[in-house]
C-alpha cells in the first residue's frame, strides 16, 4: 500500500513537471518579438495628417506617442482608423494621426504601450506655399549578391538626396520597392530604409513588382487613403494636398496600365482642386526610351492618361519603371505645347538602385519613327555604360550611378533638379553627386478653379461596369495603334539585339 502511494505521488509529480514544462514552452512562444518593425509614415489627406504603419511578430495593441519639443502631446492630437490584423505570418498595425499643428517637427514612437520603437520624426506643412521633396524610383530592394561590388542600394541614393536637400518635407518612391514582393525582400527593404523612413514622410507609389502573386501587399505595407481607390487588389490610387499643390498618386497595375474608372477618378480629382500646382506620380511611364516603352501599356498611357493631363492642366508627372532618366518638354495632347499654351512635363525619374537600362534607339524617330518623338526629349540620362552604335541624340548623356530628383516649389515657381550618385566614392571617401538636369516652370498663381464637387468614389459594381469600355479601348489601342508601330520596328529590334545586344 505504501509502495502504491509512492508510485501515485511520483506519477503526480511527473505530470506536474510535464505540464510546467509545456506551459513554460507556450509562454516562451507567446512572448514572440513585439518590437515594431517595417515602420513608415505616409502622407495622407493633407500636410497635417499622417498615416503610420508598422509590423510586429506577435499580436499587440497599436499605439502611437507624439512629441513636440520633447513634450508628450499625444492627448492633443487625434488618433483614428486604428487597425491591426495578421498578414503573412506577422501583425500589421495602422494608426492615422491628425489634428497636428502646421510647420512643426514632431517626434514619435509606435508600439504596444510597453514596448516602443526607436523615435522617428516628421514635419507638417507650414502653409506658406513653399516646400521641397525628393523623388526616387525602382530601388528593387533585395539582399546584395556576391558578384556585386560595390553594392549600392537605393537607400544610399536617398541618403545622398537628403544631404543635397535637407529641407525636403517628404520623399516619393515611384514604385518597385522590391523585386518579388516576398516577406524576406520587404524585410530587407525596411532594414535598409528604416532610418530614412523614421526621418521623412513617405509618398509610396505601387510598382508592378510590388505585390507579385499577392496583390494586397502594397496596401498592407503602408497606411494610405484608400477611400477613393478604384480597387485595391493590385495597388492603390490616392491624392492629398500639400502647400499650394494637389498631388495624385496613380496605380498603373490597373488592367494593362490604367482602367477607365481610374482615369475618371483622376480627371475628377484634378478638377476638384484649386491648388496652383497639379502633380501626379505613377509607376509606368508614358514617355520613355527604355526596355518597356515598346510594349502596349506605354503607348496606351500616352493616348489615355496624357490626354487627361492636358485636359485638367497637370503641371508635372513623375514616374519610373524604365530605369533611365528622361524629361520631356511641356506637352499638350501628345505634341509640344505651343507658346502660351499650358503644357505637362513628364519625368521618368531614373532608378535609385543598381538595375539600369540602356536606351532603345529604335524607339526614337531620329532612328525610326515610332513611339517617342525625338523633339519631345529635353533631358536623357543613361545610368550605365553602353554602346549605341551610330545612334546619337543631342540630349543623351551617360552618368553611372543611382538617380534622385529634387523638387522645390515656391509660390508660382517650381524647380526640378536631377542628380546621379556615383557608385564609386572619391579619393577622400566622399560621395560623388553630379547634377544632370535642371528645369524651372513659372506660372501665375490663383488661376485654377474647382469644376468638380461630386462624389469621386467608384463602387465595385461601377468598376466592373467600366471594365467593358476599358477592355474595348485597350483592344483598339493594342491592335490598331500599337501593333502596326511595333511590327514596323521589329526588324530594328532584331538588328539592335544582334549588333548592340539591346533588346
Ligand atoms: Fe522597375
């Protein structure tokens, strides 16, 4: 009997030990890392509203602390649209902060109430119609490969941009943040850009690589105003005011490039502002001499999107996709703007990263009439060494390195500059930054009038209805417009591929 009791006691002790071990294990599992990562602050609605987004490994509350002059002012601002959900094995958090004072530099931390991120900062619009920003594109972030020496990612280029224009109030990334939009690549991107994201407000643009195979990636990576987004499956279109500018961000993953529903949104959006400057950012470019300019979507953008830009008097369009820098002269309805006519300047913003495209001479009429009339081009910078055979263009220059642009607006004056950060440093180990373009637009302020005040949202049903003319228009462009032009250049593409190695 005594023996049986001992055995029973020993069994109870063993079970207690097993349960204790299991519960300790599960406690260890539940204390997964709650350190905020993938932190970004995006422009939202206007210069006094910011969209915070970050990730944690474990499910946690979503909190933001806001400081002004080292004082915690969280209770004086408005925290709204608080959202947290599981996404691809991690937890995404979004908080929108409004009610901020203009012209201030705030600091912030994001976290769960106990664990807080490293501090970041952002500035608010001071309303004096004078501000500056940086544009980069196509960083295609991925881990450096062994054969790349030296590897200089887009974060190096953006750091050089911040040094060049420290007063910049935000930076735009015209898309293709990553190559394949995997968890690892977004982690690599955020590690590289963490410090920069915590120093500047971001305006993100969806690229064709940002969401490959899982199109919700982009909307889940940043806190954007999707209230008027035509659909969010494969990217986000949104707009906001900053200073005396109205800025629209377009999604060129919408059908082949842009659906009729999004074009309608863009037209209404630009007609619903009386701001002096109308600016658009997008990924794919209507005007380019790069690898992708020969496909139907570029030509489609010229004939659809660019026509709307002329109609609503957009001043500046900046884009990416074809990894070279190209700026057009002011254009009106796909022709040079005449004296006294309003024109739109299109800037293909180059690549801040290391994947750089050669020029395709067969796309330029100085070689053969095709897609981009030669006289449209006011600046053309190829960011890699290349041999173009006998093809020459008076604006063509080669500067090997990552590209960034700066834009300064002051009342009725807009100044755009483009720079190349050389891959190599100088003898003293300093960055070599070369200015490769400069353009100024001057205009009379107070001229734009609001001509649209209606609802600018597109329901899913309306979007589907609008697909019918969109697909019809695409087919018309593809077969009647693009295909004859493409067939005409096929022999030259073959020649170029064989003789110059450029497809
Ligand atoms: Fe790209």
